[in-house]
């Protein structure tokens, strides 16, 4: 486990620190020493790197965030696809991803996460995505060429719900299980895709101070919609006191690896 670094001790200092850290991109290095999360056994970024080195055709990364994961995969791929494009909908991330991925020969297209993908049918041999807000299966199937592959890591059901329910109380089953891999399998198949692989794991998370919780909720905004320190200060104080007494707050993330294929043609 990562050793905790020295940190401010008062509630006000911790809340102010957690509220001030920039949230752009998917770089989680600020959490070093303040929170931990176990990683899935399949190693998503290295899996993508292997596929990038072998794919014979254009590649699309959907909801790329700040482009960090795609940049990592491209830097370790044994070969370079003929074209690499990424989409992102949040303006600060669009700028961040464009600057980073330009150095890797990739192009970023601004596109809202709930909008149709701005590409013609059958454009890509490989579509990737890490933690999309929701997978738009029909759009994914549409832009894949016959034989093309969708390779992604999704957030699964009940992910970090110890955190969510501390702030929002018990949640309905429909919300808790909305990301269930069995449901996603059915949705992917209904869009015309074949599921090649579907693996799920539940992973330990640990928060060592309330600043880490604040930053997490500001960064992963769909966990507690509309979260602000001011609105949730009583619940933050309660959780701060619990962390101070017990040393940490434990939650569990849920992840699944998805590989799906559009039927027909050579494999992408």
C-alpha cells in the first residue's frame, strides 16, 4: 500500500485543498499517498497498446478524457495505425487531449458524449474507450467496419457505491445495476455486435483523507451529481471524522473488460 505523505490536518484545510485541485484529464497522480485503487488484472492500457501494434486500419478512441491512456498505449505500441482519432466532449479536456495526442500523431475531435459519433459508417478497424459515461452501442457498431473490434474498459455496477450512498443515501436498484455487464452484453448484441470477451472484477479503493474524497467527487462528476463542498459539508465532516478515527475509508470499484466484434470481414 502506498505510504501516506504529510498533509494538512484540519477539516477546513483539507476541504479547501480538495476543492482547489484542477480536475482536467484522467491523470490521477495527485491521489498518490492520499488514496489507492487496485487495478484490474488485464492491464487495459497495455492491452490496447498490443492491439494498436497489430491493427490494420484506422483507430478511434471514444471519450478520451485528457488523452493520457491513449498516449500511453501509443507510446508502447509496436507499430502505428495509419490513422488515430479521439473524441472528447468536455472543453478543458479537448484542449488538454489535443496538445498531448498531437505529439503521438493522433487527432482530437470535439464531440459531446451523448451525440452521434461524427464519422461515416464503417470508418474504423478498432474503437477503444476507457470508462465511457455510457457506451452508445449502435454508434459503435455503425462506425466499425465489418470485422472491426470494440475494446474497452467500463465502469461496472455498484462502483464506489460506499462513497455514493454516504452522500446520497440508499440508491434504487435500477441505478446501482445500470452498468451491469450482462445488460451491456444484451445491448451490444441488440446493436449487432458479437461479444468476444467480457471479464469483470471488483477492486478495493481506500481514501486516506477527506481532500481525496472531495477531489474524487469533483473529478468523477456522475457519482454525486451537483456535488459541492458547501452543499455536502455536514456529510463531509462526518466522513472526515470517520477517516481520522479509523485511518481510511474503504470502498470498492467495479470494472469490466469488453471486446466486441462487428460481424463480417477480417478481424480488426
